[in-house]
């Protein structure tokens, strides 16, 4: 029953966001975000920990304000995302700017495949919608399966309306992504969180954790360009994306070692993108081993992923639904 209520809540929120004037929706979303920020000690603590990683030295009232700003940004993410399907491409294009798009053009012209690696920043779905509806590109996104299936189906349906092809993370994801790359799709992988925890062990924001091996493995296997991308809110209505130059992904030795080297380089690029606007980093889950220790300390134990230095060369890409 609880899962059905969650699915119903998302569907109702999407309908509300599309049918009510934007100023009213924004006020409602911000009020809900502040309630969540106050009521969820677990999420508030994790957001604070992630903010301090991206911006060392945050503490006291400055940290509290940054945490509140992060929850407000997350509320805006949902408002902007849920209203997207009803917006004409011209309006999306008007409110969207991008630096470095030439890297996407050069990659597409090369014909070896294009992989965008993104952190959970700002309104990344605006970028996907802009690519499909304004630039008329085929976009494939790998997403995390959700429970119950009705909730996952809702998000798949929603992203299909934005023109995206959806691949659930799982055993067949790598094969489906390879087909998408061969077909000339732009593949988007949210890569700042290792959902399973069996990716590459590395240093991320000064602390050891794992990040998914899939993006590097795919680039090394196919020759596809690996382009780090950050998507940011800009002003009250705007969105801005930054496409960085490709991460060098060439074979130099053992595949396992190459995957580790390239993934480490990707991690450094993701740090740069996140540090540009850490309050827009919508990561509210534990992402480092010490996060689980901190949750245990406040009596909020959380299932730990399988952590190990596997760096599987054939590992599936990763993604996230939210």
C-alpha cells in the first residue's frame, strides 16, 4: 500500500505541476522541500556531508543555508521536470544555454559514439529534452530500476514523453547501450553514484569510495567520446549546460588498469562540475563508506552496497532515475 501511495503521489505531483500556474507550484514545492529538510534528519545530514566535501569549510549557519538551498534546488528540479512535456521546443531553447557544444558535434561527426557523463546536478532532463526536441538527436539514458514497478513505469513513460530512450540498469544494459552507440544515439550516464558499490575504488572529493566502471569501459571498448557535462539552473527560469572536452580514453595496458585510470579522470572532472554549484547537487543518498557509519551513529542504519575493487571491464553502465 505504501508503494502505491508513493506512485500516486508522484503522478499527482506531476499533474499538479502542469495544471497550476508556475508561481503557485513553486511556492508549494519550496514549502514541501523545507518540510522535508526539517523532518528528515537522515537526508539533511547526508546533504550537509556532501556539501562539505564539495566546499570544505562550510559550517554553522552557512552550512544550514546551503543545505536549505540544496533542498530548494531539488524542489525546482521536480517543478521544471514535470512541466517539461507541455513546453514547446522553442520555449525550452529560449531558456537553455550551453557552452562547449562543439565537443558533442565533433563526437557525432567522428561516428564512434558519444557518451555524456553527468553528476546529479541541476535540471539534467532539460538538457535531454533540448537534445531530443531542439537538436533532434536520439538520446538513450540508463536509469536505476525502482520499486514498485508502477513507479518505474511512471518515470519511463515520463521520459519517453521527453523523447528519450530508456534502458533499465541490469544485466542487459551494456548490450543495449552498445546498440544505441552503434545507432548514433547520444548516451547519457549519471555517474557520480555507484548504486551497486562494485565499481572502481578511487578518491572522490578527498575520500575513498567507488564510482561506476561502465562509462570508461564502454569508451575503451568502442572508441566513443567520453564527455563530462554539468547542467545548472540559471536565474529563476533558465538552464545552462557545460560540456567539457573529452576525457582521454585510450588503451595503454591491461583493460582493468585502463578502466581504473579513465574512471579516476572522470571523477576529477565530475568534481570540477559539482564544485561550480554544490547547492545544485541533488545527491541525497550515502555515497561513501563513512556515510553509512554516520547513519549508524544517528540510529538510521542503511543497507550497504557491495564494495570491492572490482573495476569490472565488462560492467554495465550506471544511471539513476532521480
